[in-house]
C-alpha cells in the first residue's frame, strides 16, 4: 500500500522498524510519517470525531487538521501525519480530546 514509484518524486525508504499500534506489533519504515505506516498496514481509521463519533482518517497530511491526533509514547495530541516513525514507538488511538497527563 505504499507508493514506490512516481514520475516526479523520489522516495527514500528507511530501514524497517517495529512499532505497536493499540497493542498490535506492526512494521513500518523508519522516518516515514506514522500515519503513512498505519495506512500501509491497512489501518484507515485514526480516530473519531468528538461530537458524532464518526471515523476520521488520513486527511490533510500536512499537520493542519486534527483528524490524525493520537497518543504516541504516552504523549497525547500528536499529529501522526507529520511525526516520524522510530523503532519501538507505542502509538495508541486517542479517545475524545486527549488526556493532558
């Protein structure tokens, strides 16, 4: 599910790393946005809207919207469309507006 070839852009693939998403171990490429790794693993729902609980997915991909806010390594409200994936990251679906621990 990754774009591997493009007529204009080039993609440098980082080494494969393991991370967890909601307790499940997944594989992604180091340095790619967390949302891209989730998308490549078949995960399309990143959260739900606050009021109507509608599913939200990978939308703007530049950090402007709030559709991709998740908890990463215990930190709430991380925009996973711009946060780079690292070995061993713990990514969790964030319920509601996130707990500011």
